């Protein structure tokens, strides 16, 4: 694994950011949010061996293997969710490594 890997900055275009969390720079914002369009994107990145798991309350969970080289891309999961429900984000990892997660609201289809 390259020692010079850095977390990828997510390209969220014009998407409205609902929640962000990272263990880099001790920045954490996991306030509850309600996605009014019913469509969200979960961007995630982690560096090292192991995997990252992002959960929205107990209803929705996605897991990804972390990056071990610079050629690997960050992950984006597009999900359909209940537009009348409030969600909170939790993040867990199998190893202690750098990670970042951003949840955005996607436009309606």
C-alpha cells in the first residue's frame, strides 16, 4: 500500500449535502436529515486494508472495501429512501484508517 494516499474529495456537483463525516481533521457532522426527493447518494472513501460500512439508522446499510492504491476510486451509491423519514448516519470500519463520507440529496427522477 502506498504511504502517500490521501482521501478523495467528492465531486457532488450541484447536489445538496445532507450529512458529512470524516475522521480526518476531527470533522464530524452527522445531524439527522430528511431527504425530500426520496433519492440520495452516499459517497465514501477509506484508505487501507479492511472495509467501511455506512448505515442510515437501522434500515439502510452499504459496505465497501477500502482503497489500497491511488488508482482506486471512491465509491458512490445512489439509493431510493423514504422522503418522509428522518435519517442519521453512522460509520464503522474493520481497521483504524482514514475515511470520509458525504450524503447528498439527488434530484427527483
